[in-house]
């Protein structure tokens, strides 16, 4: 009991640290004339390092996919940890109403605010990963953000095609933060117009309960056989009743939207996200809304 209270207290402190960084970091902005924040207030979840879903996802994606203890050992080869000793922190950064409103008007190319969130907003997300890893490690809990490891890369999964060796979306799903939609995006309590960050830390923290049983429970298409609006939002129709064609999506982003934002807004990275707005799951879990409405 005492131990559990200490874990809850440690988690509250970490959440407060994330909240302070979100509210005070000068990096949480879109670097535009209005000086507005890049992200709304984060959601937060925790997965136990030994959650069996990690091994299930590795079995599905392929042997190159990291378990928490495997990613941790790459960062701390002299002091590896067992899965039981680890927790995985996950945060969701929701797009602001202004960014979503702009993106709703876009049909073929991402809006400027969206492009800026992909560039400057993700720089904030990178800084948050580093900040948490450094402060928790300095406090005696060695921590690593897998996306910051030099070995983090894209590989090819026999079953799923292009796949990274650490998926923050899948990790957020394990940490109770949402389920997948027809377009592959994660539908969270703040919808699908979000970005995600994660960190593995050597300490036991209370895991966030999953309020779903299936990995697509919050998508209207899979849960109730209706909707499919995201299919119409994709300008190159890479979302179909059979799911999301990752390769075609990747090609559109690489060949069309990335050069477009570089030339038009001077921003970097790989934005699109047209299928993340103007849809019932844009900023909420649509299954909950339908039940309560
Ligand atoms: S828009 Fe509809 S079908 Fe597409 S992911 Fe959201 S709920 Fe599912
Ligand atoms: S991110 Fe991919 S699936 Fe979504 S709208 Fe763009 S090209 Fe289509």
C-alpha cells in the first residue's frame, strides 16, 4: 500500500513536470506572427514495462521491433533492466482549435499551421523527450526516449510494410490512451489530430487502465459499421474499406506535401494529416459521443 502511494506520488510529479514544460517552454509555439502555442494541454498515460501487449505487437510487426527492455538496454548497456523494473510514459499533444480549423479548409495540401506544428511542434516534442529523460535520469531513474536512440529507424515488416522499431502510437494504445481507426491513426480522448511522445523509465509506476478491449473499439467503422469519412478526406484515396495503404500515403507525403510546405511555408519534415480533421474522431472519441448523445 505504502509502495503504491509512493508510485502515485512519483507519477503525479512526472505529470506536473510535463505540464510545466508544456506551459513554460518557449519551444511550444508555431513560430508564427501570433506567437500561439503549438499544442493544447497534454494527456498522459503509463504502460507497465512487462505488459504482454508489447510482446504481442513485436510478434505481429517483426523481430526488429523493440520491447521496452531491449530499447532500454541500447541506452544503458552497462546496466540493463528487466521488463518488470520498467514503466513506459506516453503523452498526447492535441492540435489546437486554430490549427484544426485551418486544416479543415485544406483539401490537397496541409495548412500552414499544421505544417508548422509538424516542424516546430515536433521540435518541442523532441525537447520534451530529452528534458524528461535527463531530469528522471539525474533523479536516479535512468530513462530513455526510444525515438532519440541512434538505432531508431524505419524497417520493413513482412506483415505491415514500412514500420519503425518503436511505435509511439502502439505504445499509447498499451498505455490506455486510445485505439486505432480505419486510417491507422490513434483515436484518443482528444481525437486523432494529435502527436505522441514516449519514454522508458526504470521505476515502477501505476499503469493506466485500458478502458477498451479491442484495438479498434473507438473507430465508428469497426465498432458500429458506419462513418468512413476519413476515406473521403484523403486526396489520393489511400484509405479504403480494407484499411490504409501506407506505401501510397508515404509516397504522397514524400513527393507532394513535403516539397509543397518547404516551398510555400519554408517548414521542414513530412506533413499531411488531411485525414486527421473534419472527421467525427477529429478531437474526441466518437463512440463515447454517440453513446452519450
Ligand atoms: S473518420 Fe470514422 S472511420 Fe475514419 S477513423 Fe474516424 S471514426 Fe473511424
Ligand atoms: S496522411 Fe496519408 S492517408 Fe492521410 S490524407 Fe495524407 S496521404 Fe492520405
